[in-house]
C-alpha cells in the first residue's frame, strides 16, 4: 500500500484501479491460507494471518469507497456541508 493512513486523491483512477486489483489478489491469497489453516486445525495460524491483514483490508475498503464516492457523488451541497475531494470538487 502506498500509505498506511492517508488516501491519495491525486492518484490517477486507472492506476488506483490496477493497484486495488493487485491488493484484492493478495487478500484472496491470504484468505485461502486462513481457510487452509482452519481446515488443518491451525486456528492460531489462521488468527495470526487475519490479524496481520485486518488493518490493510479496512484501509483498502475505505479507500475504495472514498474514491468511488467522488465519482458517483461529485458534489453534494446542503446547508451544513459540502462533500468533495480535499483539493477540488468533481463536477
């Protein structure tokens, strides 16, 4: 991952999509290891794998949602707030 705590809103969308696809494949690979560990009765190993990837999965999901929200809902205005990219509003 590019950053453990920040979302890069400047990353071009095609590059972000390819990076997220790669991350999905890595998560899938780890989840296969979790399943195999459980089937082999190695619950402790399965737990350790889940712990090692849980923060990455959460960051990944939040990043996907934040970036897609900017495409789906470019600017939502109401009396109290404006949702937009930190640098610009996508119209």
